[in-house]
C-alpha cells in the first residue's frame, strides 16, 4: 500500500461498500484528514446483484440506507455518486474522471472482495492513483490477535481472552469525520440514488417485517437494546421473547459502528450487573474471530476447516433438503425457524444452531447445502460468520461442536420455547395444541389429534426422520470419517 503522504491530496475518492454511515468511518475520516476535496461513491455491484431474485430484501436495505447516507452527506456539501456496474472498471474510471489522486476504502476480508480490491488497486496504480485501506468492520483484524507461536487461534475462548487483554481505548476510539481539514465535494452531476426498479428489483416487505434500514434505524435499535442489555444473558436463547439486539443486519452493512457498540458493551461489562453486556461483547468478539479465520483460511468457503471431515459421506437426500428449506420436516421448532427465515429473512441465533444441526445430523445433508441456503435468505448474511457457524454446528470447523453432541430438536424446543409461543407464531396450524404437546405433536393419540383439529399427516407433516435413528447414522458417518474409511 502507498503510505498516506504528509502533503494533502487535492482530491480524493471514498468508496463506500459495507460501511453505509457518515460517522465513525475510518476511510472517510482518513480521506478528510489528507485531502482538500473528498468525493464519495457507491457501486451497485452487478456481479453480486445480477444473480439475486428481484424480491431480495437486502437490496432494499442497502438502497434505502444509501439514500439516507446521501442525504446526510448532502447536508455537509457532499453526496454519494451512485454507479451500477462492475467496481473493477467503475472505480478507476470514476477516480480518473474526478481527477482524484487517491481512493480510500475500508478493508473487506472475503476472498472475492480481496481479489476485487487488488484488481482495483492495480488499475489505479497504472494511472498513478494511490489506494488506501483502513480497518473499520472489526476491532481486531487479520493477524492482530495470534497465539504465542504466531499462529492464528483455532479455539474461541483463548482468542477472546487475548482479544480482551489486547484491547485499549485506542481500539474503541471513534474516527471523527466532522473535525477534519478536508471538505466534502458535491457530485459533478447531482442525481438521486437509483430506485429499486431502475436496479432491476422490486419493493419488498422489508419494513413490514420490522426492519428499518439506515443509520437512523440502527441508532434506534441500539438505543432500545441498551435499555435491556442487562437481561441479554438470561433471554438471548429464547426466540419467543425479544432478547437479542437485532443489530446484526446493521453491523453487516455498517449502518452502525462496531467500535461504538463494543465500547458500550465493554464499559457496561465492567460495572455491577454487567453480565448481559459481557455476554453480548463475546458475540461481537465472535465476529472478529470468524473474520480472522476466513482471512487466514479462505479455503473454508468451500471446504471443511478440519481436513478429516472433508469427505464425510452425506446421504444428501434432495427431498429431505427441500422439506427442511420449506419448513415441513414435522419437527415444529425446526419448521418454525425455517418459516421465519423464508418469510422475514431473519432467524434467531439459537434456532440457527438447531436448524443447522438438524440438517447435518438428522437429515445427513452436507453443511454446504445449508450454508448456501442461508446465504440466499438471511438479511444479515455475512460470509465469515455464516460459514463459521455452519461449520461449528456441523462439527467440521474450528472450535466446533463435537461430532457426538447432537441437538435433540424436541429437547431444544421444550427448553427454549417452553410455552410454544414462537412455534405458534410461525405454525398457526399447531396453535390449538397445549404447551406440552406442541413440541412433538405426532406423539398425541389419533383421538386427541382429531379432537384438536391437528391431524398429523393431514394438517401438519409427520416427522421426516426418527431422531434416534438419524442420530445413530450421523455418529456412524463421523466415526467412519475419523477412521479414514469414507
């Protein structure tokens, strides 16, 4: 990378990606500290967008968040230059057109993004334009937290301990934007952010599902969560109550600052009654952990982290996979989780583990099938975290669930949705059942089923597998792989 020079640039370009905010923004702050005029741009990347369905809610979240960001920057004399194309060509061409001497970005850690950014950097270098990257998406990145041997951590707890030991106020300090010497420059031709229709997409039910995009949406959620963070540890595993922060999509697209969130959580965790904040801070550290795993081991995108499980002999029954995707496995907690995902783009974290374990260890389907399905559906989809969590559930990843620990879906349902509130919300046909029978309705006698109006096999599917039988098959599959007999 070209070091930032002492003399200021006359013009610079900030390229927004997964960082759609105008505050505590590393790249924007650095650009405004060493350039007299700062332009900003965003590229609706056709490589990402073209394969998506027209109803993808994430596009609406990004588009509306970008419109809010554009309006905020316009109040300070700037504005976002919105392009629709391929960044490898669009960013170098725009930088040349603007007469920029440098392009500033916040670093991305996904393999495809790294390859894209190296191509952009090389194209800029051919015409003498500097390229500067900043850390913004995480607190610690790449190899900043490694073991004493210099090797990356593969187990979370020692990583978390090292993360906490290395943390200083500087790591949580805001990158002030408004106090810099440079000035935002207006786009040469002021144009509104393109509509969803212009981008080839439809307006979705995003807001109807309770999601408010943009910085204001993220700020409101964070303010609301701060009032109940003390209860986070006690409530976070129960999908029927509002126990989580709901900030994951805002973290994914950078409409909140991870430094602001971590700073609050860390400070509150040190106070009396701060167990909830301490637990939530650990969830933020998991993000850093999985990001550094992906950076060190980009092969995990398509392969098992643990080589001995690369060739597990999955049954991969397509009909069973379809039943899982569509929420008709006959196991209510799994089906409710999948129906929530399909109808809203969200899934509770506990249920992500339950659904993933069920796919891999009850239905014996390859974890990569499920990982890809979540990538298509999750509003907060993040490659590093999605891959890391799927490999955790599948026992193929780093610090993963041991292969012999297999979630019992009925026990998970009884423990974490004891009154069936979440199940009833997403499977209304089971609403007539009482709290005790809703978790395993096939155990009801035919007479009770008829009396309740919930006949298994007619009103709700019969279980597609027997858990005990499937568990034995999963154990045999893993043992065979460990013995090298696959």
